[in-house]
């Protein structure tokens, strides 16, 4: 059980389970209607702390800026949904006792907010109220976490395409040449029979395109990463307390 000195600092501290799992931030302390002794704590759980669950203060331990309770986070989140409106009804309290396996007694509990006059709560720092009232409001704490968004890989495959090139080729062809009989060639012209039949042939050559292929490295490709920053808009509702005066009151600045 937390003492009165510890209760003055418990509101706003962090609540943890026995295995060190953070449950949430302590919101209010509820007092027993009959004994006026602290009986319940509320803890803000869920996304942005939007859910407020009740936890029995018995067996809670306060050390530094943390409160440790003998219940798991899931067990506390599964507690009966009781409105944190300043007072716990007998029916709701009975359901809470059953959920936490505690023996139930016929008494209710009163919250520590401005609905419970004359008790300890957000508005004071001790067991008795003073002349001042503290106005509180919720603040949105937005952070980021890294998670896997996708994967990228390099894959190499083979495609076939046609390559067309112009290649010059040379070829020989026969050309009929005639020359008159002159004194220089007359001896070669009359060498042999005067009248006869004969054949003479020449070999013609030509070039043909020859295609050869070889694989050569052309470039290196690697997969890298770069970081870009985008703006995301987060919208969340927050609650804030307002204080107004009644009666013949002059406000001092």
C-alpha cells in the first residue's frame, strides 16, 4: 500500500507490471467512501492513452517515478469499463473486485478530482485541499517507429534482340578484255595452231560476312538505399480542463 507521502507524487508517474512492461500513466487516485483511504488508481492505456482503467492500489509499490502493480498490462486493459467521473458505484466496484480476484466489501470509492470535495487529487499536493485549483490538459506526444514497408531485389535475365550492321565485302568478276595485235604481242598471238578449239578459265573469289559473338562486361549494377522525409498529419482529440468562477469574484492578473 502506498503511503500518503508517496501518493502526492504518484499522479502522472508511469505504471509497470511485475515483468517491467509499461502499462501507462497514472491519472487519478480514488478514495474509499467510508475510510477516505486511497483505494484505486486509474491508468491511461491504449493508443495515445485514450483509455482509462482502474487498478486496485493494494499491493502497489512506488519507487522513483514508477508504480509497480501485481497485474499484467493485458489484465488491466481487460478490466470492466468504468467511467472515471469522480465516483465508483457499488455495482462497478463489485465488478472490479471480481475482475482482480479481490474480496468485495459494501463500500464505494470517490475520485480525487473536483467532483470529490475535500479529498486528495489533481488539484492539491497533499491529503487536504488548499485554496488553489490546478488546471490540467492532455498533450499529444507523437513519435515514430521503424517498420518493414517492402523489399527490393536485383534480378538478371536474358533478352534477345536483332543487331543490324553494314559490312563491306569484296568480290571478283570476270571482265572480257580485247587488245589488237601489235609488234609487241604478235609472237604470243601466233604461238600455237593457226586454227583450233580451246578453253581458258579463271577462278573468281568473293568475301562473305563472318559473324562472331563474345560476351563482354559493360557495367556494374548494385542495389542501394536512400532516405527521404515525408510529412504526415496526425489528428487526435485531447481533453483539457477549464476553470470558471461563480459569484462575486474579481479576477486578478
